[in-house]
C-alpha cells in the first residue's frame, strides 16, 4: 500500500463516509502498519452509523495495539 490518509487537524480525527442510498455494510477493513506510521497509527477505532449526523449510533469500538496488516472490524446492525 503506497497511499495513505493523513490529518494535521485536532483530535480525535474522523472520516465520514456517505452513501447515496441505504447500504448494508458488514465489515470495515483498514490496512494499518505501526512499524511505518508509529504515532500516526490509531489506538482506537469507533464505527458509528445512522441516517443523519444527529442520529448516529455506535456499532463497534476497537482498541488497537501496534497493528500491522489488515484490521477487519465486523459490524452488527443497531437494535431498532
């Protein structure tokens, strides 16, 4: 992997993904390499989902310890 996302903004950093219509997402996969990125590698990843920013619900929170390789985060639908 030769490209990456970088932010110099305030923490916590966030990435917002918007789909044009309702889509079922079963996993979020991130390629992380602590050996290359060191302090830029996330220590915690939170996955929230909702129809608007105001109704986001947390689907998964994952603590990471010096990850190297693909981190696959399975998701479950929030309760109705």
